[in-house]
C-alpha cells in the first residue's frame, strides 16, 4: 500500500502540518500492519513565497498561490504509483478564493481520495459551500473529527451519510511526570493556567486576563502562561497589534507577576511538558464556530483539567465531566470557575482522570489504525465516483506570470506608453489609456496571485489617473516625460477607459482608501457621461459602472445612468444591423470585443432580456468572423472592415485579443457554457502563436509582448498597451480556470 498525503507539513509551523506529520507516522507504524508494507510520501503546501527545508518524505511542494503547481502535482501523484490520496483540507492553506485551486488537482488524480476536513462551516458563503461540495463529491470518504460536523455535512452540504467517516483528532502518545515538568520550568510554586496555540483575536485571551484579578486576590501564586506565536497571517497583515494589546491590558490590571507570554512555536515534546505542568488548561475562544480544536484534544489527551467556552468541539469533547464550560467573553463566570477548581483539588482530579481515560482512546497509534482500515476499505471497494467532465483548457502551458516588463516601463509618474524594442521610449511619455489598463492589471494580479509587487504598483497608476482629471470631470490623456501636459482634454475613449479602471477598482479595492478616491474621481466625472457619443467610450463607461454597481446595487441614480448609456448603444446596434450584419457600426475598427462585452455586463446588472439578446447576438457575429478557422484571426487595423467591403488581416492589435478574452469570460460567467471557455483560451493563445502568422507575440526574454502582427511579421516594439493586454488576458485565464472549478454550473445555469 502506498499513500500520498497533501497538506502543510513541518518545518512549516502550522497545526495542520503537525496533524499531517502525526497521521503519516501513525499510519506507517509497523504495529498497524499484519501483512505487507506501507509506503508513503507527502505533497507539502508552501505559504506565499516561503521555502522550507523539508524531510525526505516530502517529494513535491506546491506554492499556495500558483495554479500551475497544483496541476504539476497531480501529474506527479498519478505517476507515483500511489494507491490512495489523503487530503488535509482547510480553506486557508490553498490558493484562490476560499482555496479553490485545490479542485484542479483533485479533478485530475486517478486514485481513491480520502479527505480530512479540519473546518466545516455552519453558515458558509456561496463559494465555500460550493467548493466543499465539489471536494466531497470527488472524495471516496470524508473524515470529520466531531459528531456535529457529521450533521453539518449531511444537512448543509448534502453529503451522503455513507460517505462520511468519524475519526477523532489524534493525540501524541507522550507521557511526563507532572512534578518533573513543573520543576523543569521552575513552576513548583505556581498554580499554572495555560493557553497555547497561534495567537489571534478570535482566541479570546483577554477574557482570561480580565478574569485574573479576582482569582489572584485569593491565589496570588497563579501564573497564566500564553504559549505561542502570533498567527502568521495575522502577523503579515496586522503585525503584533493584538499581542501588544494583551501586554498593555496586563499592565493596566497590574498582573505583571501573574501573566507570561512565551512567544515561540513549541515542538510537541516541549508543548506536552507545559501541559503536564499546567493545573488548568483554558480555551477562551470568542464564538461557537470551531468544529475541531487540536489544542483542546491535546489537553484532554494528557488529562489536564480543561475550562473552555462552549464552542462546538468543546461542548462535544468535554461532555461526561471531562471539563467545565463558561459563556463566551464572561470573565466573571470564568473567575468563579477558576477559584472553585483551584479550591477543590479533588474536583480537578476527577476531571483529569475522566479526560485522561478518554485520551487513551484517541492516541495517534489508535487513530492511525482507524485511518489504515478506512484506506484499505476504500481501495478495496472501488467506489464509482461520478465522471469528471473534460477540462476546457490547460494552464500548464502558460509561461510563468511576470511583471518584469511592466516594472521596467513604470516610474514614479506612471507607465511609459511606448518602447524602442524592449527599452522604454521616454520621448513618448505617458498616456491615460495605458495607466488605466495598468491599474486594472495590477489589481487583477494582486487579486489572483497575491503578488505584493502588483499591489505596490497600484498607487502609481491610480495617482496618474487622478492627476490627469480636469476640474470639469474630463481627463487629459497624454503627459510628456517632464510631466507637462500635451493637451487640454483627451479623447472620449481615454475617458471611458479611465472610468472602466475606476469602476473595476471600486469593486476590487484593496482597502478603503482606494474606494474613497475612486468615488471622488467617479463623482466628478458623472456630468461628462451625458456628453459622450463614441460607442467605445460608452462601452468602457458601461463596464466601469457595472463593476461599481456590483458593490452598490442600491444606487438607483447610477442604475438609471447605466440604463441611459445602454439604450444609446442598443439604438446604435438597431440602426446599423441587418440580416447579414449584426454590429453597432457599419464597420469593424478597434477594441471590437468591448462593445458586446459592455452589453454583457449591462445585461447581467439590469437583467434586461433585450440587452442580453443584443449582447449575445453581436458576440456571435464577431466570433463567426474571427474564430472561423479554429484560432483567433483579429480584424486588422491596416484599414477598417466596412459592411460591404473586405476585412484587413494585418495590423492585428493585442488589445483586440484582450477584448475577446474578456468578452468570452463574461459570457461564460453568465451562462456556464464551457464552449465560451474554449473560445476564451483560443483567443488567449493568439499571444502565444495560435494566429495567422503562427508567431508568438510574447517575448520570453523581456517578458513583454510585441505590439502586433504586421504584414511583414511582428512589430518588435513592446509597449505598455500590448504588454498590459497580454497580462490582463493571462490573469483572466487564471480567474476563469478558478471559476470553472468553483462553480457548479450545471445546477446554477439558470441563475442569471
């Protein structure tokens, strides 16, 4: 039997990593096998850009936010000879929204799958429920560690009872003398209260500290030990704000001699010594939504008397007189319980014995035996899992995502619009069009890949947009390299692209300051909307408003502005269309896909069937012309393609390919029809050589994109417009891949 484990793994400091390590060891214990040999290896999850010195059993690593790694891991697992895969699931350790990237891996593995769920939410978001249902659908068995989780899976997630296995959280089989443990840590003279694990606000440690003054009055020798580092995600985004608050609280309550913070990640032996040295273990969590707690299992396992708030796992685990519960955030009640237990050693001893007796039943060797039996049963059953639908496209063939050329073009003013070959052409300065696209790209890159460098670029592009806005709400477009203006007012198209960028930012603002400046710019621009006559400007504005409304559907005035602009575009369509020409103008020019894209966005917001009809009809007309050979052949800009004329094949522009990618993605999101994903990917592949000249426009040396397909070959310049078009298209492919795995379109196809 050969088993592969997917999860975090030591030396990464993570409770699930410790669980994965202990489970593997327990299942590999020779005592658990009467015949045969057990082989195993680990596929370890890395967080952000961290690298670890893993032990030899880790054969493959996955970077959390890199979709490609999940696909390569699936290939590795399928070729490894493994008989079964065990996944340790927690939303936060996998990439994408709510950990959606793991679905692409599970979709591809060709062996029985056992999933251990470390979190089962009672009130999941739509995406969380969808993802967990998908995982359970692909699993042969789903393991949970509490009875309540069994109930949740059946009644909330519709998982069949026969697919669910209840196996408790394991406890290391480590024993120490309580007296020796106290002596080692010089705690003989103290009555020790202990909380351990990652420190974060939801742990409720302040409740214990606020309860201590009453306890200390009667037992001045009490020492409350908080053992653990701040949670890495909290530390990354909030620093030590919570720990500093706790330290200040200790000072205010004059508890300096009664509280100690040990800021370290203790290994298991050290942790268990602290548990044996403790007189009472406390888990003061602030809400009930904790389905599994490894720290609580450990405390019960060693027979340490436990006092806890009534979160789900505590209510279940501490039943039958194995611990004492107190109400959430109720410091007075906690103080009374602690004084009572410290005053009655026999009561503590009874709790301790009951807990220890139960702990012997959940030691890791026994838990390992249960998992081995489950895996043996699963591999023997050969349960038929529903057939997995074919994948519309494969992102493994994509080059690595890189901001190198964008950074090369960007200074503290904005992004330079042109290059001489791959070198920024400072003589050409900057333009609003490109800085608007750059803002969209950077926001998308941060959302999809958590790329901090992308986030650092956002203020540069946003400040350019703000700088170029006139007092009357219009925008200038061009800026010389010396930051002097080129014109008093830019084109309507540039205005539209700025509004698209601002609307997108307001729907995807990294923090409130982005949203507020976006609102400031948008409000100033509103009067200009009524003056627009360019169909492309109007299309861009429609898209920007649609993004804005996704967070502000109560803004009735903006909805009416949207409706008015859509009416204008729909009328242009009706005026210019006939039986053989389904378009908004009598010609195809540039950015053609933006017009159906705008109507798709508007139809999604307004729920207007006529707008939807026009959107899909015009999209189909454009698709029939540009994808009839199975690859994207962009209508060239060498000369416009008029209704009664011939199309131009050359001067094909990357922004047109980008518009097609965006258009098909919006169509897919609205319908769930995977044919649109195939067309999306075919449009993207234009950049990588699936085009009329069979030449790649992506430059693997500079990591930029060439400016277009010309009659005599590729334009060798690599300006901002082309590179941003490539990167936006690339990020849409990643997002589409993510959405494909996170949405059950067959069930929700009629939802829009």
